[in-house]
């Protein structure tokens, strides 16, 4: 009359204060990414098939762990991580009893801090009882950058002790951590608070965490939120006790904007449409062993003139750099700063088969750099191991836009609302090279047993509606997201004024 089936897995893991993370007798680093729970244009109620595709993309660059930020995840997402072998930091709260002041506002949000004292016990209990049979979960995070924890205050101690004890009571098999913010300023490394954590977690400032571990070698440590930069990577690579890091973030997400007209965060290794950014290949060069090489240009962009999120906060330089993967600068002779990511021994860079020099992989895994005067043609990186070509990558100068080209990395999906496929529209020249400055309005139509559920691009300043059948291209690309309603075949067509059209056929399985 009433049956409940629970899947579970058997494995052994532990965190060691001297050697870091171990799983089933193997010692390795957690190469993690933080994820918000929205999937861009699909919002929070995204088909699980979309998250499967996203996890496959993360795995392709070497990611093996996920931090759910900063709330209990969809249980179907944990089912997926179980099956795919991802390790999960299951995070609960972004606030306890002290609210946070958002960017561009001096008012505290009407968020969970208003309800924490009444609801924390029930919410933790329900979440842990729900999630504790998932073998993917290896660590509980009881909070992110919690403001109750501060110098010369007992509030953090008073709240965390019963919170941690409840986790232990409900699930004695997993350790509990916190994503600590500026622990040297809050004093938690000196006042005994960090000793309460099963694993000491810290956001950014990797040098401080490593230094604190040197003073407290009995601590187990992990980076709970980190930038993708060589210095952070070197601390992880060179410190045996450092269990792993979680890059902020795996994918761009809606909200947490730096200010209008921006409506989302651009911190992801992948954009909202699932396209890898150049920095994803920087991560791949560190996290994987299969030979790879990738080329990008460094361009300067001014930061927006916005007030700081916190008084006295350093907003960084006025001119910042951004990576773009194209060789279509229109100014001949202009000096271009080129970066190459690789895990091979050395790389030769060539422009139209003329060598620009060979560089060896650096000891600190910094990207290799060349200054190249722009000339239209093909910029090619040749990566070698032991003197033999291992892999190549090239960028070609794009000509005028000539056509729309539809591409997808799958040709079939399941019928129903638990799966979806991204049909990517690219504005290309006559030779098929993406035109990176194209912003044509692309219209999509569909014939057959399916529907276009949303359209999107990587542009975090675009205000086009998601629930539509057309979208402006951004950096030459945009997507239509399609679901199948019943078994059969669907045909998706794309058109844009002045460009040759394109179509894609997708099989819908039962």
C-alpha cells in the first residue's frame, strides 16, 4: 500500500590533516565548482537532463566535486551526482540571524535571517534526513560567509555548537564545515571557533588558510570558494593537507548582478547557455592529464562605476582584462596579448604557419603569453610532449556574416519535461567561422512533437525575454532550448535578416 525505495552507495572517505582527502583508499584533490541552482533561461525548475549535460561539461574539464550554493539542492540533482560520481558539499544556509547587505544597497534583505531561530532545527533535520543516503555527499556546509561570526562576539559560538551537534546526531558519518569569510579579521583562527569545525573551510585568501594550518597542523582544511588563478592553484597543488577547492562558479547564473543593466553574474567557467569560456580551459590545463591546448586573446574592459558592496571595499583596477577566443581584431598591426593554456611540455605559436616562438610550460602553471601584432589569418598553437606533437588548436579571422548555423552536441532527447536540448545558433562567415561581433536577431521555429521552451544567450546585460522564439546573438551565438512532447522527429529552423537559414533535426525518444 505504501512503498518507498531508497538508492544508496557504499564507499569510504575521510579527510586527513596531513594528506587531505581520501576516497576508497585513494588520495586526490577535490577539483570543485560552486553552483547556483538556476539554469539561466530555464530558472530553477530546470529539467534534470539539462543538469546532466552541465555536469558532463564540467567533468570534461576535470571537475570532480560540486558545492551547492547556498541552499539545499534538488534531490534529483543529488541522484544525478550519485550516478555520475561527483562528490558534493551539501550547503544549507547563506545567513543565520544576521542579514546581509546586498550590492548597491544599504538595506538588509528580508531574507532567511528573519526566520532562522524558528526554523533552523526543522530545516536542517528535513534536509539531512533527505540527503544522508546519497553517497555523493561527503561534507555538510552549515553556512556561507556568515556574519554572526565576528571578532569579540560569542554569537557565532552560541549558534554553531547546537547546529553542528544536530548534524552529527542526524548523520554521524559526514563532517561539518563552514565557508568562512576573512577569518583573520573575524579572529576565528585565534579564538577557538575554527577548532569547532570538523573540516576548516575558507573562502578565498588561500595563503591565510595554508598559514593557519601550519600553526594548527591537526586541522583538516579545504577551500570552500576560490578564484581561478595561478596563485590559488599553486597553494592547492603544493600543499598536501589542502583537500580541494571550489571555483566560484561553474556556470553563470541569474541575479547577484554588479548593477543595472547587468542582470546576472558572469563568474562562471561556462556561460548560461553551456558554452565553455576561455577560463574553463585554464582549469582543464590544471585538472586533467589528457593533452590539451587552448588560445585566447586578453582584452581590456573598463569596470562599471558602481559603489562598493561594503564600505572601504577595494573595487579593483578601473581597467580589467577579459579573455576572448577569437582572432578577429579589426585593427591591423595592433599589438595583441595572447594567452595559451596547456598541460603539455611546451607550445609553439604560429601565425599563418610563421613561428612566433616556443615556450615551455611554466613551473607555477601560469598561462603562456605572447605579444602578437594583429594580422588577419590563422593563429595556431602546437603543443608537444617529448618533442612530438600532442595536440593543436587554432583561431581564424572571421569575415563578414553570411549564414546562421545550427549545432548541438546531441541529436536525441527523451519526451517529457525532464529533458531538454540546447540548439545553438552561430552567425558564421562563408567558411563557417563564428563572427564574434555579430548581434543579429535570430528567429526560431519548430515543426513536430516538441516546443521551444526558452531562448537565451551569454549576454548578462540583455533584457530580451526568455519565453520567446527569437534572441539577439551575443558574440555571434545564442540558443533555443527545446523539449519533446511525444516520440517522433522535430525540425528546428533558424532565420536572420540577410543571412542564409539553417535547420536541425532532433529525434524524440519515448
